[in-house]
C-alpha cells in the first residue's frame, strides 16, 4: 500500500511543470491499472505496510477514488484552455486523492479521523477557488461548519475508545462491544452528516450547486462514501448500542428519502436536482448499514460504488450543457435533442442507471438493500416502494424536460459534443454497467 502512496507524493512536483496537464492524468491511469492488479485477499485485511492495509471495502473505494480523480481532470479541460490556475488545480486534485487514499487504507482510528477531516480542505479549495457564483463562499461555509460541528464529538469518542481499550487498531476493536449511549451518538453523527442523512443534508445541495464540475464529481463520487465507509468500520464495535438505537436513523432516513424524492420534482436547477437525488439514494444506504445484516452491508457497498459513478457522470452531463448555454436552469436547457442527439443517448443511459435499471450496479445494490430492509421490518416496504417509484419519476422528469420540447429561443451559437466529452461519459458508464459481470467479488465479502 505504501508504494502507491509514494507514487502519489512524487506526482505532486509534476503538477507545477509546464504542459503536464494530461501527463498527470496518464500517470493516474497507470496507477489505476497497477492498483487493479494488486493481489488482495477479499475476506481479510491484506497488503499490510506500516499502518495501511486493504480489504474489499477499502479496495473498491480506493479504485473509485483514483478513477473519479482521473475523470475530474478530464472534465476540467476548460481550466486548461483558459489557463486558470491549472497547476494549483492539479496539485489540489492529487492532494485530495492522497487524503482519500489514506482515509480508506489506514488501520488506526485516530489516523482515519485525521485524513477523514483533511479531505475537507482541498474540497473547500475547489469550491471556493473554481466555483462559478459568488454564493460559493456561503456554500463553503455550510460545508465546513456542518462537518466540523459534528467532528469534535467523534474525536472525543475516539479518545474514549483508546482510553478504554488501549488500542486504536480498527481490526482489534472487532473483539469488543462498548455499551454507551453518548459514545454511540457522538461517533455516528459525524458520518451521518457526511452521508448526508435527512435533517443534516442542507450543506450538500448548496455545495454541489456552487462547486465546479470537478468539485461536484468528487463530492458526489467519494465524499458521500466516506460517511458510509466510516459507519461500516465503526459499527463493528458499537453493535450492542446500534441494535437498540438503529430504528431512529432508519426511520428518519426512509421518511427523509421519500420527502427528498418529492423535493426533486420542485427543482429548476439541474445540478440541484442531481444533488437532491444523491441524498435520496444515500438514505437507503444509511438504512442498509444501520440494520447491520449481511445483505445490508453488501447492498450498501455496491450502491456506494454504483452511485459514485452514476452521480459523477450526471454532473458531467450537467456541466456539458452548462458550458454551452451558461445556465443550469431547466427552463433554458430545453430541447437539447435538437442540438446534440448523440449526447441525449448518454443522458438516457446515465438516467436509466440512476433509476436502478439493469444492468447497472445500482440495481444490484438496491435489490440487496430492499432485501435487508424487508427482513428488518415489512412496514419499510411502503417507503421503499415510494422511494423507488419516485426515483424513476424524477429521473424521467429531468430527462424529458431537458431533451424534449421546443428549445430556448435565446440561443445564438452552439457547438456539439467533442470526443473528450463522449470518452468521459463512456468511462463513467462502462464500469457502472460492466462491473455487474464480476459482482461475485463484492458478494463474497
């Protein structure tokens, strides 16, 4: 694991050399290829080096992080053309990737907390430095304070665990069960805000809408998964408490997911609609993790990977329209099928994955999550039906509104999709729909 860390560290000076924009991306591609061929044991922690190791959960999420980082660079060609602080942008992406890589691979709880919080800084830089509207400062503050407000209790909780158990190694903590209400809430809340759970989700739509395309991609693709990863790791030693109290989180998430799905129909901003749909999807993932049964964990893991690729691809599509029309409003982005017929195929493919149509990973994840929730309580079926139905509803609403109808008469010049954009969308869609062939890797975990 250490070798990839050093590879990323030595990639940093390359960001500041002239004309190295695509070179950095190619090296990340190479690193992705090397990481994919890592021999790991899917059932246990493997590849130990210093304080880092890798099991199936870390492996999938690290792969996703590297992949999304490659696609972020590909989506941000506009910065390269305008030469808008492009070196610092690359540095920011690599720094963020290092933080994510460390978050997913460290074994020490305190180190995990440190990198978990550090990944906030480059994200904030992306939003404030490369965002479009002046409101990005406010969005950045929302993001910062929501996350920081709940992260101090998590730190205190980690210190308490160390004091009780005299160890911080995540692996050893699976042999203990701590029975403490305050500890449970203080440790869980930080991850629920990051996911985000309904009631503490307000930072997400703001951050997404104000972020540049790369910021939106990394937020939707990886940042929301940090919460799920943290929950999966920590619930191992909070089992006793979680079995008593998990119904609170599950009920809030189910009802919140339904309410947010309805909220999606009220949105007039493309990015805002995609951001709210992320909240709806993540609410089911929270339920799957909190129930703590086998189907739930598997479903959450698959859904996190699937949603990361799907949501990121949809933000790319929103940005492609934004670069042409300089607006994210649904009233202006209309009838795009007239201008870019081949792009509307990609809209359709990613929207269909978003509503969990086969053969996407989202379908597999959703089936597992529905199984796990039904085994917990059959009453949850009511909300699950509504969430699934409305998720198809708002996906179709967005697609039909953007692609069909009479186009906006104020458009005076337009250019169709370029090969880079089609490649970008293909690289989102292919893993999302082809990984179902090797789904057994996720299912043996």
